[in-house]
C-alpha cells in the first residue's frame, strides 16, 4: 500500500469511495470500453473535476500532492477510472487559462463540469469575425461520453510557426465516433471527437504559450502559475504507478497459498527464489516511482521559482516512474503461471493497463533522456 503525502486536500479521502465503486465495475469497463455511470458519478462527487478550478469559480484551487495521492488510490483498484479522474482534474486546470468570460461559461453550472480534451492538433481552425470555426477529427479523447465540455488543440495559422491554440467547445457541439478498440485501458473510452464547422467565440480560446509558461489570467489558483512541462506527466504517470501498486497487491494475494509441481514435488510458490525476487524488486520499483511523482508534486506545490533544472528533472522523472511501473508489472505477470493468462486474472488486467498507459508519448524515456542529457551535457 502506497503511503500518502502531507497534503491537507480532502480529495485523497474522498478518492477511497471512488476506488471502492470502481472496483465493482472493472469488468463492465473492459467489456463496454468506457466507465460505468456510477463510477463517473463517484469521480464527480469526490471532487476530481473541480480540484484545480480556482475558488472564484467554485472550485477547490487544490494542490498537486493531494491530486497525486487521490489518483494513486483510485488506480490501485481501476487504472481506467484513475486515468479519467486524473484527466478530468487536469483538463479543468487547462481551462483555467481561458479568458474570464470563457471560464464563466464553462463553469456556469458549477465547478464539477467534466472537461475532456483532444490534445493532438489534427483538426483545423479558421479565424472568422468574432472567433474561430473548427472542423475535423480529434482522436483519443478519454471519457468523452460523459463530457460537458471538450478542449481541442489546433494550429493557429496566424501565429509564427503555427503555434497551437486551445478551444473550449460544448459537448453538445461534438459528435463522437466509436474508435476505441484496444488491448489495455479499455475503460477510458478514448473515442474520437468529430466537429463539422463549429463556431467558437474568441473568449473561449487561448494560445498554448500561456499554458506552457504558467501565465493564466486572474483570478487564478496557484496551480495555474506552474509551468506545464513540470507537471504534465503526472496526469498519465500517476494512474500507471497506482495500477502497478494494485497489481503488486493482487499478485501477492494470489501467491500466498499457491503451489506448483517442480520435478514431481509440490512446492509453495512463495518459497521459490523467482517469486521472492519478483516481489522484492517490483515493490521497490513501485515505491521508487511513487516517491518520484510525489517529489514532482511537492516541487509544483512550492512557491518556486521553477527553474529549467527542475522542469527538466521532472520531465525525466515522469518517464522513469512510468518505466518502473511497467517493469514491475511485467515481472509480476511473468510469475503468475498459466492461470495468470486467463481473462479473469486481475493481474493481467493491471498488466495490460499499465503497458497501455505507459506507451503514451509524454512518458517515453528515450525522449526524456534526450531532453535531460541535452540540458546537463549540452546539445
């Protein structure tokens, strides 16, 4: 069981109820390829969507340490639920960079609005009088079936080097194409958003540079002053690390009384050197990964300054934490035996989900290593 940080946020306590609910619907999440409605309701009630929303808009103005603790707790039962909870919170933080009028519209019905996002700039944006017209397809929008709003990234042709612009679109203006057929993280329902010439007023868009630099318009919460690259990896790495912890617990329960036949003799698995190595090494990797994520969160919660050294280190640590999580579950899965390959095996579900989550482009170690080494050693 992973230990909590010193955060005073109520979110980690409430997350325990989300985890309990999500655990009851893991099978349905896998088969239906999206979360069950009671799980989404639990995520909303716990306060994930409003965690990073400024208090002026009815949110909690929460910290990153509490966020990490809460996501880890949910992921120990269901990686897909934790992924969506993490994104609902993180995308609301992104919406905090909208102009004041846009923020008022997004949270007009409350800070618990569910905001999803299509961050790959695959659609087009055309500047028109009073705003923009969006058109195209944005893949991998997790939780979109339950969205109130969708943030979509597109290139701004009027900016140098086609800088990215972020647009807030009501879910009612978005069509959903069911394209999510995957090996892992099935329950995230990361389907495709489709827009056909949808008008977005100027007050519901902002340039990505404000997000990268942490320069939100007032009123803003502390989290909106933190550079995006310092904390972005937490959104994806934390569900993976929490799920690896869940895999470790499930594997340990399975192995306590399990026996195997070796050279005609029944042997308790827990007495085998391979099993002892697996549990020792994997538990250390999971703990180390969680410690790295909590250091990033503590750095973000500090008053700064957030130097380039810290940003690059965090970028590295997100990828290392993801690698530790994947390594841990791969090792555990190899030690489950034939029974561990059954679809009913809890460990194999965690294994699929962690491998899927850590394949995210933001968590690739080779990329992070290039950034870190380039900074330390010079390009």
